[in-house]
């Protein structure tokens, strides 16, 4: 049972100015941004035992003369939360876009402060509840409740981001470009822990450095791009809620640093004014470079395939249109320990449409879309609540499958 009210406010002010100095045109942006948000997390967690058969029902469990559930419920509550988090973020930034005959440059910098406040009610467990004289299991003779005392703390962090990019026009059909950026993410405040003395843990930004080098080609009916990229993420703070053996849920915080390198290419070829082929491919070599748990170092990132491939053909003569798209997603792992494999899968989508001309030349398009045309099977991800417990050889696997074949019929009238 959850109650999570949220309030937020944000504002942004930009000043824009264009200046020409000789052969260089500058487009300047000076701005500021402010936001404040507050969110509560009030929850009462109860555990139940159920049988899911032709007639699902709650189950009473008695073993060795001990009652472990009553009317299917492990009662009273086994989890209690009453937390409030608020954050105020303030930023200023300056950017300059410079245009010349063959060169173009972009530079920018941003400084942002994050101030957060945390309030968490302390809990206690009351034992020895009488349940009518019966012999009860431990869960039925205890209750978790809020004590009315709160653990509070404040975090404050300032980070900066900077970026620079350049493009050179080799010819009318070919460009070369490169860019580099240093950015940041502020971790979720709800993932901040407290020391035994009641002090909030250190709060640092997740720093990401990225670079890309590529080329773009466009001539006649053919357009192509190719690029190599690199990224490095430090102090990534991952917050997960994992099922515990006693039926509760534990908040698990993992700090990681990751790196990735890869190649990406796209192409588009228009055979005629009505027929075109499009494709793109991305290959990424990614790994955990630093972790508190040394056994994770060198492993691949969770839920991130190495290979993505898309290809499609489309037809549109302004009366009849059709498109067929194929997508391939490579193998991935459901967890950072790389013990739960998500096999690769493929999807095919089909779109068909016919456009009628109504009064006053207004078009009416009747469309049919088919998702997962061949009803392929695959797992988009494993269970985020099971973590490393979901390994091969278990009696069953809990995950999120890709959706089966779906049909969508649409009618679009423009007037």
C-alpha cells in the first residue's frame, strides 16, 4: 500500500545574441535554470501466500502445528516506510556556436548545485502479539511500526559540465566532425545511506566523459554516417530493491565505474521517390571498470547488449504506403554478476496504409500496424527484484518478455 505524493516547480531564463565578427558568426546563449521537487514515500508492505490455479485463492499455511498465515496473510505488516525527500537545483550555463565557411565549432559550460534534504522515520518491531491463543509463526506475532522519531540529513554538491565540438566541410557532400563532453548526473537522494552516527553518506556526482569522431556523407539518393565513440562513467550509483528471503524488500545500493567503446553506422538509400532502404548498426564493448565488489570488475553492464541492428524498407506514393522493419538485439545479462543470460532476439514490424481524399482535398489515412509480425519470443529483461538469485537451473524464471504479436488499426483525418 503506497502513497507517494510529489510536488515540483521549475523555471528557465535564456538570453540569446547573435554577433558577426569578420568571417565568424557567433550565436551566444546565457541562461539559468532552477528547480525544486519534494516527494514522499509512505508505504505499508504486507506479504501473502496464494495459489494461482484455475481458481486463485489465498492459502492458510500450517506446519508442525504452527500457523504461518491467517486467511493467506502474513499479518500484521512486515514492512513500514515513511520518508520525505526534497531537492533544490540551480544552474547557470554559457554556450557559443561559431559558424565559418568550412568550419563550425560549439563550446559550452554549465555549473549546477544540488541541495537535498532527507527525512526518514525510524521503525521498530513489536513482538508477542496474541492471536487467540494459537501457536503462531514469528511473522504473525510481530509488527513493524513507525516510532515517530526521524533520521534527517542534508547533502550538497556542485558539479560542472563542459563540451566542445567541431565540424569541417571537406566538400559539398562530405563532413568530418569530432566532439568531447564532460557531464554529470546527481544520484537519487533516496539511495543515500546513513552512518551508525546518523550522518548521511558522501554525496558525489556521477561523472561521465564522452568523445566521438565521425563522418557524414550525403549525395543524391544516398546518405551515410559512421562514427567511433568512447565513454567513461565514474561513481555510478545504482539503487535496486531486491526481494529478501523473509518476504520483505531490501534497498541495495551499488557503486560502479564503467567504460565503453564502440562503432555506429547508418545508411539510407532512396531507390525511387517512393521506395527507400534504411539501416543502422551499433556495436558497443562495455565493462565495469571499478566496483566495491571486485568480482564485478571486467563484467558487462546489466541489460545492455553489445549489438543492435535495424533494417527496413518503405514505400509511399502518397496514396498507398507500406513499411517493413527488422530489429536484432544481441545477448545481454540481467545482472552485473553476469550469471543470468538474456538471449538475443529479433522483431519484425509491418505498417500498411491507404489514403483517401475527402472533401476539400482533406486526407483520410486508414492504417494497419503489426508489432512482432512473426510472434517471436524473447526476454527484454530479467526480474529487477531477484538480482543474483535468478540463475540458471532454477525451477522457474521470472522476467519481462517482449510482447507477442499485436495489431493496431488507425484512422487519421487531417482538416
